[in-house]
C-alpha cells in the first residue's frame, strides 16, 4: 500500500522535499503530487538515483538475459517487468509495482464498442491495432516470458500501458526508464517543474514559485496533440492548442478520380512519384497534418495544385517547380477540391449532436466518453474552421474577378447617360464624338 511505498522510497535513497505530498488523491481516482507549503523557484524537490529506478539494462536471470540481448530497449523493459511482476513480493520493486494502477485509460483497455466511437478520427483502426497487439503477445512476448509462471495478455496490456504512460527517457534519448515518484507527476501545457538528468540520477526542480496546495506539473511533450495524448497516456485536454487532424492523400485521389476524365492526361501515379522525389510527400499513403497553428500546410496545397495540372503545366513543374498561384481559375479549382476533401473527412465521423457533445465536455468527467468526444469535437472544429476560411477566400476571389467587368459595365453605363461634350467648339477641324 501507500505507507509501504513511502518507506520503500526512503530505503531506496529517493530524496523528496518535505514541502511536497507525493501521493495526493484527486477526484475520479486520479493521483498527483501537491505542495504543502510555498516553494521558491529553482528548488530541487525530487532526486531518484540509478539504484531506485527500473531500466532496460537491469539485471535478469542468465537465461532470460541472453534472450533479450537482441531486443529493443522497449521490449527489454517489457521482459523486465514480466520478471518483476512474477517475483511478486520478492521483487526489489514490489512496493512500487503495488501502487501502480491496475487498469489504464489507454486504448488497449477500451472495449470494442467504445473504440467504435473513434470512427473517422485521426486514430486509425484502433480495434485492428488492439488485435495486432494480441498477436504480438502470442508470437513475440509469450516465447520470451513463458518461463515466468503464467503470463497473461491482461498483464501484457498493463505492462505496455505502464511503459507508454509512465516511461521516461534521458536527455540522450535512452530508455524508457520507470522513475518512481517522478512518474506520479501529471502533465500540463504550462508546467511548473522540470525533469533533468545529473549523470545517472534524475532530478526535478521548480520552474517558478509554487503556492501552498498547488499541484506540481511536468511536461510530457511540448506539442502533443490529443491523438498522441490519448494513444500514449490515456487522457485528452479540452481546447488543446496543439490539436491536429489528418487529411489523407488516398481520399484526395478518390475525389479527383471522380471529378476528372484521365484521358490524355499524365496519370496520378507519375505525379505522386514526382512529389515524393521532391520531398513534398512520403508516398501514396501520405497523411497531411492540419493543426490549429497551420491549418493549410504547403505540402497539401502543392499536392492539389500538381494533381490538377495539365500535361504542359506538369512538364514545367518538373523542370523548375513552377506553380502558377496567380491563376484565379486554378486557385478556385484547388479550393473547391479542398472543400470536397474536408466534406469527405467530416462524413466519416459518427453523427452526434453538437449540444450533447458540449454537455459531455462541460461535465469534465474524464471517462472514455469524455475522451472520444473531446478528441473528435476538436478535430471537427479545425476542419469546419478551415472550410469556413476557404469559402471566404472563394467569395473574395470571385468578387475580385468580377470587379474589372463590373467597372467596365459601370463606365459604359455612365457614357450612355453623359455623352462626352466637344470642348473644341469653333475649331474648324473638331468633330462631334458620335455615340
């Protein structure tokens, strides 16, 4: 329990500041670290030596050690945790393992019916991904750990979730490591503490003045979208400024194939290959990421322009990367195609009521329904805002294109109403301008 863990922390040489509570329980079963008094900025508050954390290079029985020599650091940690869990209270890390959650909110722990609600989101085929994970357990993990009692798929899911949601890396990218106490810190977009490494020791210090009873937050990553947070850590952030949504090249191609007669034109696969060679896209399976800070990436616009090119235009593009962005008609075609792509993307979500979605979010209950609602609503907002901006651009371009025509018609109308007068009266060579 918690009291045994606190004793273990001291025995392991983990140093925690007296001004923090390392196991504070919040609503909905969440846990974090809270200050018990004011802490000035720059104060070291947690120190975890190498003897107190679990690493990929930790000791294992000789036979098990040999089987892990060629594994990735992550898979070494999987085997290490299977070993530690199999030892139960004989493990040096037993008090730590005992205070870890028994279940997680990562997608591995969602039911199939819950995963269905992610339909259309940027988290692709979560049910299929979970099935792949089960096969990995049976074909990869099980042969490695079969000697450790009776390893189960449920324990495998737990171990994977422990490592993705709690595993931390060194400044050199080594890891993942499980850092007791430090891994209790929750994530915030504006952290008030920072993790750093001093040789083999991991430390945490305050970034600013911490008020009494204030929760301490670190950053799991500066620009994590809700898709990344949910998939890796099992939570989402409403109004996440780093939210993003993907538009697929395959959807774009399907739209263009319906719109266009390919006879006499360069085939799309040649254009895709050229875009790949020029570094615009990765290949035919490319996804374009739209974020709140970059709703219309250059790669997406370039790709649409190129795919809409005639043979002559494409030949020029191959020569000098030329794209005629001043051609109003072509720009309107690009925008029209983009709107079709956005509409297709929006049609893939399950139909929901906007008012119901807002009510679920306002309740702030971090259950799975809250998570998928936040994720999908944020994605829809990006797509709908982009569509609104594009519609505005189309109206603006059409208005500009009509101005010269309107001005000419207005001038002709004025001429009919007010014919020009002959200002050279009396000049024998003057002539009345005929209408």
